[in-house]
C-alpha cells in the first residue's frame, strides 16, 4: 500500500509540474496557410499547397532557393513573397507565361491507347536543367564544300568512290 501511495503522489507531482510548465510557455496559435497576395500569373484562388508545390518544381528546375526570386523583410526577417523587388521574379512570371503559350500552341493534349492523357510540352527544366542561367551555345560553323579539308570524303561514302559503304558485305 505504501508503494501505491508513493507512486500516486509522484505521478501527481509530475502532472502538476507538467501543467505549470505548459501554462508558462507561450501559446502558439494554430494558423492556416498564409494568405496569398500579389498573384499575377496564378489564379487568385489557387490553394497554397498547389502554389507551394509549383515553387518547389521551379526551384528544383533552376537549382535555386526561395531567395533567388523573393526578398527577405528587413524588420521581421521573414521572406516577403508578395514583393516584386527582384527582377528575377518578373522574369519567372514572363517565362511561365511564355511556357504556357508554347505548350498551348504546339503541344496539344494527346491520349495514349488506353485513353489516358499524355503530358507533353516544355517546362522550366527543358532549358534550365538545374541551372539558374543556362548557357547559350551557338553551334560551330561547318563549311562542307569543294576543297574543304574538314568536309566529307569525295564520293559521299566513308571510303570514297568505289570504296566500301555501310551495309556492304565483305
């Protein structure tokens, strides 16, 4: 019986201590998703989780973090997602609109043999491949003509006139 009394008193004291500690901690209010403002290319009623997922896709495609397009509020220290202070945010909006126009004009929704929609078209990763500023490569000029040492061999085939051609049997 003594063990039960000690156990009950100890449990009660621990409960009182836990209650006192929890009462002194600042109360955190349950907040819903943040209010979305300054949306210019997304629908005004887009759910936060959809917009957040799209931002994750973009950041992965460009290999960047939120601060690439968004600024941090100096007073609160939090990201100010509504601000248009960075030109990268405007560029992202323009590229998103461009991507939509290209996909609408050139990539119609197609269906496979089962009637399922096939997703085709271009997206951020088509050009960026994980880099924020993709390198622009201009192809080297090749002049294949008469007397060009870098051109194909005379006769058009790998061995020249009368030489072996692809597909010939030895």
